[in-house]
C-alpha cells in the first residue's frame, strides 16, 4: 500500500522529484541581478509645511462645510 498513488509516501516523493521537463531541457537561463536605479534630482523642489502649520481640520468643521455645500445647491 506504500506505493499507491494516494499514500503520503508516494505524494511526498512526487513532490520532491524533479519535473519531467528538467531531463529534456538543457538550456540555462542567464540570471543577472538588476542594477539599482540611478539617483536623479527632482524636477521641482519638494515643499514641506513648517512644523507649526496645522494640516488637521476638525471633523465638525468638515461636516458643516459639506452640509453647507449640500444645502446651497
């Protein structure tokens, strides 16, 4: 029963066995690592806000703005 195709030993052997194509395929692939990208200078300077500038809008203000635009239309 150990040689039956559904036995764990047979499935393990077929998993670790070389594929049939590997016997007939003698070509090797040239695997060369990709070169790292060259550093480039940005086309425009990146603007960052000063630490004192607040980019957070409180949720009630956003909600009131959305509701105002909804009722204006």
